[in-house]
C-alpha cells in the first residue's frame, strides 16, 4: 500500500513534469527548468502532505499553498490539472490572452492563493495566513514553496523573523535549492547546510531533504506537522531542470521553454529518466485528506452595522492620525473581521487605540513594512479586514508588495501618517511626499486625505466598506480643528464645498493640512473683495469630477490646487486631469524644493504652500 | 597613558551625552535616549578606532562612518562637535530651519556620510563603500552604526548576505542593542547571543561587547580590524537612555527630548552617573590616527571624453535594453568611474554586455533590489558612477531607498527594463507600469524613455553627465526599429518632432514602444487626410515644454498622449501639466485595466494604447 502510494506519487511528479515541459513549449515561453526542480515536492504536497478538499477550494479549513517562486506557474497549474480541476485543453491555454493560466499566478486563476512573480513575497503572505489561522482558532497549515534565489530578498527575512517571533508552527516553508538563478548560480549554491544553520539561528526548525526522493519527502512532510512552537522550513536539495538531460543542472536555461522542435526529444529524455513512472499503469485510489473543522473555530463577517457618529467638538483640535485610531477602535467593535497591523509606530499612527480595545486583533509587525503588507494580504485572503499603518513615507518600502497586492485583488486598507513637510523638525526622511502619487498608481485604489477628525472617522468606515481593492488614508501629525458636524457624511469619491458664492473669482482646492491654509486665504482674500470658492478634496481618487467642474466653472474657471506633497502624481495633477478640456486656468501649489528640518509653518512657507502663497497666486491668476 | 586615553574617551562619551540631552532639549524634539545608548560606542569610534583626518573629510582614505540609526542624529553632531568641527552655537541650531543639523542626517550636513532616517538602509550604503574601497584598492574601513530595532528591516539582511558573499572584511557594523524600540521592546530584546548566532550563520564574524565599557569597546574595535575574509559585526549590549535615570531603560521615551524644565535635573543625573568624566580636568593630547594612502590606490575621474557615435543600421531591429548594455560597455571604456550593479537579471537587462568588457567593475547584487540601490549610494559617495539595472517593476522594491538617495543628493543612474504591458506573456507581476510615476516623484530626477537603440545609446551618455541627482532610463523588452541616424543628438529635456506640417489636425505625443504605434497611426490617418504631428517625448522629466507647445499650437491645439504605463503620474499627466492654461484639447491613452498575460499586441489592444485606439481617438477629438 505504501509502495503503491510511492509509485503513485512518482507518477504524479512525472505527470507534473510532463505539463511543465509541454505547456510552456506550446506557449513558446515559460520557466520549465524551475518547475522541474520542484515537481517531486509538489507531488508529495498535493497528493500526500496537504489536508484539503480540492473540490472546495474555499473551505476555510483547507491547508493553503502559496507558490512564492511564481515563475514556476506551469507547475502550479500542472498540480491542479493532476488533482483533476483542470483539463488538458486548459493546460494548453497557458500564457494565452484570456486564459486564467497566466505567466505568473494571479488571482484570476481560481486555485491561486496569491499573486506572485515578484520574488520574496510569498512567505509574508503565508505568515499572515498562519497568524490568521491562530486568530481564528483553525488548524490548517500554510505551505509556501520558495526558490533558493529569492532568499536574497530582504522581505523573506522580515517574514522569517516575524514568524519565529509569533511561533508560527502552522507555517511550513519549502526552499527548492536548485542552485541556479536566472543569470548566475545563487550565493549559497548547493550548500544546503548553510540554509539550515541560518534558519535555525532565526529560531526556525530546518529540515534537510533530498528534494527528488519521494520517500524522504513524505517523511519530512510528516515530521513538519509534528513540530511545535517554531515555524518549519524544509530545505530541499534539487536540480534545476531535473529529468530533461538537455537542460538539467545547466546554466543558461532559466525562463526558457523547450522549443517545439526539441519537445519530442525532451519528452523522450523524461521517459528515460523516469521509466517506472512513465510506464505507470496501475490505478491508485487516491483520496484527499479532507480537513476537519476544529470545534473552536470562529468565522468572522466582513459586513457590519453602521458606526455611530463620533463626538468631536467643533473647532477643538484633534490630529487626524488620532481620529484614525479612535475610528478604528470603534470599527473593531462593530466588525469582528478587522485586524490592525502596525510597524512599531503604533504610538505615532495611533493604532495603539485599537490595540487597547482589541488586543487579540492587533499584531505588532515591528519595523518591517514589506512583511507587514504581505501579512495583510494573507489576512485578507482568509477573510479578515486588515488596516495597516505606519508613517506614509515608509509605505514606499512596501511599494512592490502593494503593487502585487493589487494584482492579487487584495482588499487592504493602508494608513500613512506624518504626511508632508508639515511634520516639521524630523526632516525629509520622515515626510510622506510621494505617497499620493504612489497610491494613485495602484490599480483600483482609493486615496483619501481628510482634514479633520470627523471626516477621518467617517472615511475609516468607508474604507472598510470598499470592496474593489486597496484603500489609502493619509493622516496628519499635528492637531487640526474640527470643521465638520459629527453627522456629516463622507463618501469615497466625494468632496465638500466649504465656501462658494455666485460671484467667485477663483476656486481653491485643497485637502488635509493645506485646507486650513486655504481657509485662511479665503478670509484674507475676502477682505480684498476677492471671493474664493473652497473645496475640501478629501477623496483624491476617485474624485468628484462633477462637483469640481461645477464650482470651478462658476469661479470664472480659475483654479488653485494646494497640497503638502510633490507635484508629480499628486492632488494637482489629479485635478488637472479631471478638468482637462474645460478651458480652466489652473495653478498647482505643491512641494517643489527638497525639504528640510524646520517648524511646520516655516516649511510650508519655504515650499510656498501656505496662506500667503495661496493669496499671492490667487491675485496673479484672477 | 592607556589610562589617560580611557579617561579621555569616557570624558568624550560624557560630552556627547551632554549634547545628546541639551541639543534636543533646546530644539524641543529629538531622540535623546537613542543617542545615550550609543555614546560610548561613538566616543571610542571617533577618538580611538577610526583612522581619519577630521579636518579633511573628503580624504579618500579616511575611514567612513554611517549612522544607520539616523534618529540618533544629535549624537552624530555631538561627535563632530567634540572632534572640533562644530561650535557650541552650531549645536544649538539643531533641528532649526536653515541649520544643517537636521532632525535626521542629510547631506546638507558636511560630515554626514549618508542621509538616513528610513531604517535599515545604512548597511547597504556601507557595503557599497566597502566594495568600492576594494575596487579602488584602498584600505579604509567603513563603520555602520545600527539600531537593534532596525534589524527587523529586510534590507539589512540583503546587505548582510551580499557583504558575506563578497567577503567584505573592511565593513564593520555595530549594533546598539538597547532593547527598546519606539513603541515596544524589540523582537530579540537583550538576547544578544541570538544576534551573534544569526550573524555567524550568515558567515559574518560577530563580536559581543558591553557597549558601555570603554576598555572592552577599545579591544573589540582593535580586534575588528584584524579579522579577514568576513564582514564584522559588533553586538553591543547597551541601555537606552543610559546615564539619565529618569529615562534609562524605560519604555515610553523613544523620540522624546528632555523637557526644558527637567533639563537641569537630567544633567545632574548625568553628572552623578559619570562623576569622573564630569570632573575630568586633564588635558589629553589626542591626535587623530591619520589615514595612509596605499601605494596601489587608484583614483578615478567622473569626467570623460565624448563617446563615439554608435553603428546601428537604420530600420534594423534592436531592443533598447540591449542598446543600454552596449552603450554602457562603451561608456565604461571612456569613463573609469562607471560601475554596473545588477539584480541577477543581467541577461535580461543586458548589463551582461558591460560585464563582458569590464568584469572588474560589474557587481552581481543578486535578487535584492533594496541593497543594490543602497550599494549604489555607497559607490557614488566614493566617487564612482553607478548604473543600476533590473526590471522596472522591481525597482518599486527599492522605492524607499531611491527616495532616501535623493534626500542624500546621490547621483545614481537607474535602468528599468521590461516596461509596460508590452512584455506580454509573463503577465502583470513583471510589467513596469508605475515606474514613470514613481521616478517623476523623486526630487531632481530625470526620467528617460527612448524608443530606439540610437536614442538609448545617446541618453546613456547624457545620464552619465547629469550632475544633479538621480536619472532613470526605461527600456523595452522587444526589439524595435532604429529610427534615428547614428549622429543624431539627444539631450535631457529634449524631444524629437518626427512628423509635422503646417496643417496638422492633431499632435500625438508618445515615447518608447508606443511611439511606433503612433507612427503607424500617422500613416493610417494620412490616408484619411488627417495630418498628425508626432513627437517622440524621450525625456519625460524634464520635458521640452516649448517644443511641445509650439507643435501642439500648430496642430489646432489637439493632443493625444499615448503610453504603456498607468495614467497616474505618467507621460500624459506630465504633458498635461506642461500644457496647462493653453486651452488645448487633450486625450490621454494609458493602461487603465489590470493587465494580464497575452501577446504584446493583444495587450496593447486590450489597454487601448495601440494604433487603432490612437486613430479612433484622433478622429474623435479633431
């Protein structure tokens, strides 16, 4: 029986190799050699190690599999083909327009756990799922298959540290040590013991295995499920291109499909190398190890009842970052799905207010923004609603992870505090000045920049209700006056017209901290008989094009935008795009000089985004 | 004598503590406790360990010091105050507008080796300097002082791996293990042995020391200079806030200055804790250990003679990424300063062509983009001219490092290959679609996107001559026809008008791959008696506003931009800004749907950035 299983697993590995050769060859591109090194691992994973119901992918107790080495996509599809969820003809659509079997896995493929292809991001997502499993009291394991080349990515070691810190013994990484990268051998080549030493030093439990020995693989995966208190890594010594002599263990074949005119020869070599598997003609009654639901498992809902209005006092001073923390704590009360991830700045972002109320759903991610975002992707995949906060400037550290999260159709809520030069003395390294541009450039993203606590509070709820992608909330360090009533509504894609007459000379559009500069400018201009319409553009993407157009038209088609952000990709360019082809005269005030340390008001003056600059510009353009 | 030195070093540590308390207290903000833990380390570094000429900071043989824990800026300034290069009144300008003593070090401070403050980036810069020292056959050491909290950043472990790979025994990291982060204790707290194990596993040599014991510190720094073949890390066990009882080893005091009304008490506690140092009244004839120039040291010049024109054949097909490699190889021949860093994709970016000619100046940085950019900063600081290449999409991984490089006034040349959906089958994870926006948002950056090999070749030379910041070159995967003569000139801030008449109906502005779609559209439109002016906007930032305005005006003020990039922050928004207030009618064709795998032409059609889409839009707007 065990022999029968072993032969069956060898057969399945053979079949996966077959598809790893044929599908890319048919497509004319793909990473065949990177698939071949991991085929035995994948066979044992999918047909022996994992407890899952292949027919119900969304069973919340299924073990999870993340292909961090996303270029081996053909192998992932081959596994699901062999499990029976894809047809042969599906396999031949690989990399074709319209196929869900894309060059690197995306969430368009229904059995992909994560969009991968940017290297080094899978372990973070897996760590998020593993931590979510514990939070939800579920016993599923998360398996992450990584390449050896990608261990040079720092994001991997962020995940390694955090997984050890949280003792994630339900996280099982496998490193396919095939020695060869794209253009060169990896740094550690086949010194597998070095990987063992490094992971053990990080308080993981490392297990070494011959990645082409089915029996050894079965044993090591059994052992992996027994280990407690530590995350597990299986260091699998393999050969790139294993099974096809013309490419096996040779440099120069990364990312190359077998040319069609060599396909027959390649498949012949495959047969010769695995004669028993190639000749396999038995029937083996394979049944998946179906998961059991632990009796204590909890299921949370993303839907929630409306949050009560806040109790802010008009004109009192509250920092929007603080209002974020307060709103999140309330949201956490009405919505069990909410979790908060913070990068060791919770007393700056005010995520600590959430932690105080919901400590079991607050996760300290330490100073490791890439992993924090990746973990958020994992939580989202398991139906939690992550709010992820740090300084806005430091979200740039996770730009690639955010980009990939969008490709993975993740619902993430990102919150960046300490926006703009208005943070003052800490200086440029701490100032978010490109975050609006970065986040506008994320597909289907929402970019919000409220000015006061009421609007912040309301927008946190709106973020939680947004279903189509990633939201971003930009918050301000200093306390700003409450300008809205507690029952005011704020919606994604909305704006507020704070001042308007039928005889406006100019429309000033601002958001966040510069709104207060605009309001002061309004008063000064009024004294000089200049009427300014004022728009609070708290939703920068999407933006309320029709209201802006209406007010601007009435304001003699003169517009000034003012933002505490670089010009490029910012509020000004967004407004300019919305107002294209309307014949307006527009001036964009934005940060244009490399900032420095100083008092917030000194810096706004230095960058010409303060009240006097607005007044001056208004007089110029009207 | 040795006793005299020890007392002197204790006195200097005491003085540095004094300034670490007083300067932030005066400024009303700053990270006093993070300075206090490292004061003894800094005293021994600046007055004992380092070989340098304080009066000639730019001596190329000086040992280098990088404060990776940039929030301890007051300590850096204190060290230079005690060395004698700053006055007491300088110290009291800390964090004031106009002062070079900023909240986190920037290059405005003449004795800062790097702009820091985003954590985890210093070690990469140090590794770059250490590798540069070896390349230049110089014997100086690079010291990098890190916080323990920042070791959670993945970028640190990218640098750790690479430094070990290159056996950088001239790189000496010090970790100030003060146990406390901003809001929480660090993951490893004071388990210093764990740091030792981890670094040793990565093939570093870790040395453990009591970070407050001057004699131990002297010994360990002596030992660090004797170690060969491995990078060295000194794990210094310290206490945050050391010396001031009211804050020492206590949570809640990160990033806080001593309030002015507690300053006297704090200084009294300092005196009481270091009575000998406080009462120090001897004179010690300290002399810096001046560096010696090794007889084999080489000095390279950034200036270079004009590159010869290339030999491309009109209409032949050459990928711009390949032309980049070819141009860089030629540049390397005329300019010794050039070095090439690549993230294990040299056969995709074609950095391998440079490597073939100049293998001693090519550095494989493996799949670790953050560290690669950081190393580039280090090379630049030591007067080399780095060209840094990977897929454009993966430069997003290093966004924070690029941002910080700009704050550090670095001259970096970044090259991103595989732009846009036009890479085809590999799918969205590999497509650079936000890189133009990201790079436009970097202060003083240049963004170039040539369409053919000639323009690419010429622009590589222009990048090398750009002195004011970071340049970015976007290259295309597929081969495109040569459309320019080999003697054509291309300048930063220029463009080429490829078609224009006196009776144009519309002006189409494109760059890179879409230029060829525009040229095809030109022909189709011409058949229908529609004249289109065509502009090759190869320089997107800065852009040639006057030429664009001139041609657009003549083209009936109708403009179409077309780009293989998301709308946000891209070429279209840049052109729209340039054409603001001119009354043009503009349409921006850009990638607007989440892309997928497919053939390049299928994807350009899907995103409506191909010839038919341009033709259709032209007919609509004229």
